[in-house]
C-alpha cells in the first residue's frame, strides 16, 4: 500500500499487532518477524500489541488500542504477519481497514499482497481475502465439531476416554505409588503427565514432593 510518509522518506510510525487464538499459543514469533521488518524499513515502532482472542471476535480490547492511535493520527501504518491476524470476518475487515484508510493509516501484512482500498481493485482484493479467511475459519470449526462427534461415537471426548478407563488409570497410579515407584517412572509407563500422577498422589494423602529423579 502506498504511504505518503514512505514516499517522502519520512520515518514511519508503526504499530505491531499480533494475535493468537488460545492461551497456550505465543505471539513471540509474530513479534520477532514484525520487529525485524520494521527495523529493515527504518520504521519507528510506537506500540507492540499482543492479543489472545478469536479472530472472529470483532470487539477486541488490544486491537482497539491501535484503532484509538489511528483516530488520533499517531501512527502511519499497522503491521501484521497475515491479514487473518487482524480479523477473519469479511464485514469486520472491510470496516476496520476502511477506517484506517480514512485516517490515512496503512495496514501491511507481511505474508500477503499490499491492499490499496482507494482503488476498485484494492477493494475487490480485500473482500476476496476476507471471504477466504472467513471460509477457512468456518471450515476449521466444522472439522473440530466433526472430530469431537467422531470421538464421542468411539466412547471418547476430545481424545480422552469417558468413564471407567480414567478411573482404572487412577487406580493403577495408586498401585504403582504403593510399590514405591517414582512419579517420573509411573508417568512414563502409563503415558500420562507427571502432573496427573502428582494429583493422584496428593489425593491418597502422600507428600507431594517429587524425588530427585522426578525433576
């Protein structure tokens, strides 16, 4: 996307926006890629935003911080690794990118084409990319639902055994603990986490202090 600051050789003020969907994921890779790009382009990083939220959620507190900066004309560009990090909904992408453009703030995705929505071609490209992103999101949800339904039909839930097997596993842990086995060896034999073994150990009133071999 063409930006006035870039044309005049002025240092651009950029905001880095990163997002992951769940708490067990990290934004660090995205931050590293965006920071490296900003440094190569001699841009000034004003804010680095990390957000944990679904891409289909339009009202995101961290992203709103960037929109606030744009409304105050305090940034020139928003950098994202992929457009889907900014949003997956067609209507949301169209409205937020349009608002940024109205404030003369560009948005650039490192993995994707630049979009100049001042042109008919740019608007078409934005709508196409947003529609594809929304389709992929819907498809992923359908696959997850299908996987859970299949797992339940086999007597499991999200990959975990329902009912008696979980109880039997706990009993097996108790037996091995009574034999004097270490937490690490029990976890390895039963293919479960040490945390699970420690919970069972605590439940039967044994000191929850791992032996040196468990650390």
